């Protein structure tokens, strides 16, 4: 599954990444629920796939994710999403963002297991039984003391599946992910359990599956660093050979993403492309070469020219395709992350 990442995996990114195939499901960026029922245009903006049967262009189902604390309004919005064609509803109890947590949402709810369970119960009882209701959590807020109470409670409340990001909110995104802690959840529950966190390649995927004993995986930042990661993992599981997506093909995907921003204000238009490049630096040396050329550009056409230029250089063999060493990649990631603070 492709993870929901706020400000990253929007409709355009979902379309591009699922075009590389091998994903079974996507989840939207969270829709923040407060004290109102949103008009349809809000749902359609977050999930345009609602107009195509809740599927991406390549037929991958897209579940709509809700984040909030008010049972009444969460259920109203869940019901409306189902009426609009959402194939499933996902509930966010894992977002570590400080703004979200200050307002009692996301992973802050993990400090109050009964509230998590009651929200799942309310949504499950508000939509048709045939509609999956899934939940995403972390190991906990400051620690994992409440993990089993929350996980078993979510199942008892009628959730269809549970995804566990194998870190606490306090851990943030710092490695490592504690995949082995998810095993106790897998052992205790009868519903499917998905493991998430720090899966960057097929080796990580295999270790996450082994440590957690969860077969199902949710891919986040790793899917951005390696666009065909899901395909590589499937190849490894099936013991088949799969050629890695080459940099020349990734450049085409980058150009596709850039062109989706033509109607945005010039100040922000290229930010998603730059953001994606920061992730791609981990796997592709060509991204390290391209990023300095476009990081200060605002004009989309000029950025597109730089991408097309590198495609020509790549065809001529003048641009390296893949990062040389992990140490070098990590150093570049730290530098470029510090240089570019993207408004999205």
C-alpha cells in the first residue's frame, strides 16, 4: 500500500506512482474533521478519484482518510464519502505533526485508548458493513504502553484492518523502526495487520515482514526515493528478476509531476518537484546533479528545460544513474534538506 503523506502523496503523486504498478491500495492525505460536514468539492479536491469509482487510472483503490476527534462529524463525513464512492474509510491516529497534536488529533489520541476505540466504533456503525473501515496508528505517543489495548480495541470496534507505523510519536521519523514490536499486535489480532516505517528497499521489506510477521506493507518515503519499490518487493517475494527503474524513466515522471503545477502560483509551482528530488537523491546520483540546477528556479518552463536537458545528457551517458554509496547519499540528503524548506 502507498502511505498517506500530508503535502506529498496527493492525487497527482498517487497517479504517477501507481502508474509504475504493483500497488494494491492508496490512502488519501488526511481530511481534517472539526465541527462540520464538508461540501462535496472538498472531498473531490482531496480525492478526485471519487469521480472514477474511487480508483486511480490504473485501477488501484483509494481509501479516504479522516482525522479528527468529534464522533458525530467524523461519521457524517464518512457517510458522505461513501455516498460519493469512496471504496474504504481510513482513520488517522498516527500523524505526529505538532499542529495536529496540539488540537487533539492524530497520534495525540493514542494517549486516550478509549477515544480511539469509540471513534472506530462510531464510524464502523455509520457506514455500510461492506465498506472497509481501517485505522492507522503508531506504537504509541511517548511509549508503547497502550499499544495492545488500542490494537485489540480497534479490532473489537469492528475495524477491517490495522496499519501500525513501528515508531512512537516521540520517535518521529528517526531510524530505526521497531518492526518487532508490531509482532505482538499481529499475534493478538485476527484482522489483517500492516507494518509501516523505514522500508527503503526490498531488504528492509523482508526484514520488516520477518520481524513483525506481517506480510502486508505500507510504503511511505521509500516509495518516493525508489518509485518502483513496490515492484521490486514483489519481485523479491516471488523470486523473479525485476530491472530497477532507471534514471531516464524517473526524469519522465518528474516532468509529469511538474506539469501538474501549471495553474499554481509561480512561487509554489515547482515545490513538489523539488521535494520529490530531495527523496530521489537517496537512490539516484542523477537527482544530486539535477537538484542544484533547479532548486532556486521558479518558472516551470525553465525547470522543465533543465529536466529535458538532463534527459539528453543521460541518453548520451553523461549523467550517472544511481547513488554510489549510502554514506554519500545520506550526506547529500542532510545538506539539501537544510537548504530547501518547501511551502506546499
